[in-house]
């Protein structure tokens, strides 16, 4: 089997050499078309039989040549197909521009590599702050890939509990535990043939990281309550708002898992670093959302856009889109004025003041971590000491353990004992008054 290549290196035309077994050749033809969307398959050296030709054409072959192959005709056919490829490239560009708004240099660079990444099966790690569009890019890669018609399954690593990991991700058999009244496929099995998106991979515990690594190495797993090994074909895309290199150095993330995930790294810059894209994003979502909310909005004032450009948008594109929706809903005119952004910024200031006055909140209960030790029991004192040390060191377990004079393993045991998990705490500075 030979193949011609697109300009970007992706297969476009497959030349399938008939090997005397009709069913096997047709199966291979169907497999090619299934895994490579919009591929063109030419069958050569096939028998001069009308029934065989019909079978190949029905299976999706673009053309069929018998043993007396005319190479000039074959070359002309390849040229004919190649002339069609720019249409596909144009279609992909339009798809990316529709999904991923922006013309800044940083965004253009990402747009250029997306089609190349999508055509492969390599693991992809997407980095960037919250709200920059990491899941959107992951979905776009999936949509542009040969797996587009297969499932796109999301695993939210921030909510993945250690005790439920295997049952949720690997699935379970009937009777595997109390309440397992029937077998259930896990998220990995549901993604078979498609893409598995690991959102905020940096929040996984070390024990779960180890289990994920084992799966990534072999692409096999066993359901809870079973001994049968299941092999799946999934493409892995992971995303994180953390610097995983720093997490590896601090001991919070496995180096072997990091390098396995990081075949291709795509960093999404925050909106404050690509402000020239703000007008494009606003125009796109203004057009989209005004239809959704059925409001006649003609545009916005120059001062409105000026103030949008001056603001840093800590919530990134997500915050901007939410603000556009808010503006469309609240405006009473057909032109959005600067008063709306001014009101929004005032509300943001009030929110910041409230945050500065808030204490450490655990499950809606105020925990005064500076409470006097004499009013606390020994376990409470120990818990608060560990919590204050973790907060001081930004939840770096290795550094905190050293300061506390205990091993990292002992620290993790105590954190579990007292329920000291980062995601359960909302840390704010204490009221100076």
C-alpha cells in the first residue's frame, strides 16, 4: 500500500494493492476510510471482474484499476484528487477560526499547529489559566481528527475522588461491591475509539496518577470485580492550569506521567496578553448571543470598547463572554454603552472588598485559623498548625512536611485524618479591622 501526502504531511490519497483476498482487502479499505475522514482510496492490481469492481466502489473506493495498470492514468487521477485538497484545508481553517477566535501572533501560532496535531494520535497537554478555553481547544482537536465521529469523554480531575476512581474510570462488574446490581462501563471504556480528555490533570492525587500511568503505558485496564483485561483505543488530551514542571519538582506530580502526557504542549495565553483579540471576540459573541436572546443590538460605543481593552480580564475569555451576555440582557438600547462596563467594574471592586474581609471557609463553616490555642483541643491545634503551614507554602506537601518536622507520608496521613484538602478550602486574608 502506497500513500500520497498532503502539503502538511497528513495522508490524503491511499493506493491499495489488491492481494487476491477480496474480503480482507475490502476490510482494509473500510478501515482506512473509517480512521481517515475524507481520504481517497485507489485500488490497483485487481481482477478484471465487474462484480469485484462493484464491491470495491460500494465499499468507498474512489477508483479501481485492474492488473493492466496505466501509470499515466494513475498519475492524472492523483493530480485530480490533489486539486481538491485545498478545499479541505480551507474548510479546516474556517472550522478553527469559528471555534478559536483571535488573530494575535500567539493565537495564530496555535492555529497553525492544531491541524497537524489533530491528524496524529499523539498525547497532547494543554496549559493555561482558568477560562482561557482549554476544553474548547481539546474539543476542536477531536473534531478535526479522524476520531471526530467517535466519543469525546471528559474526566474532571478536580472532582475525582480516590475511593471512587476505579469504579468511575475503569467501571465495575455486577456484585463488585454493595449496590453494584449490574455491570457498568467506566469513562475510559466509553471513550473507546475516540478521545479521552483529562481536565485539570494537575489536581490528581499521586496514587491516582500511578494508576493512570499504568493505563497510559498499555492502554489496558480491568473493571472492578473482574480479572479480564480490556484493551481500548483512545487518544489522550490533558489540560491543567498549573505549571506541571514545578509540580514535578515539588513532588506533587509524577515525572514519568508528565513526560508521557507532554508529547505536544499547547499553551493558551491569558486574555491580558492578547488584548488585540478582544474586539474580534466581542463582535463574534455579540452576533451569536443577540440571536440567542432575541434582542436587536446594532453595536457598541467607542468608549465601551476602550474600557474593555483597559480591563485585564482575570477570568479570561470565559469572563468576557459572560460579560457580553450580561450586557445584551441588561441594555435597554440598540447600542451598548460604556455605563455597563463601568457598572460591572464597580461590582468587581465590591466583590474584591468582600473577599478581603472573608476568612478561611470550609464547607460553609468559618474556620478561624488564628484562634487562640488555649480555646482549642490538642487535635484542633494540630489540625490548625498543619493547615496554616500548608497555606503558607501554597499546599506544597514536601516543603510543609520539612517545616513541621515530619515525613511527607506522615503529612499526607494527617491531611486525610483532618480532611485537609486544597479544593475544600477558600483561602483569603484576614480582616485587618
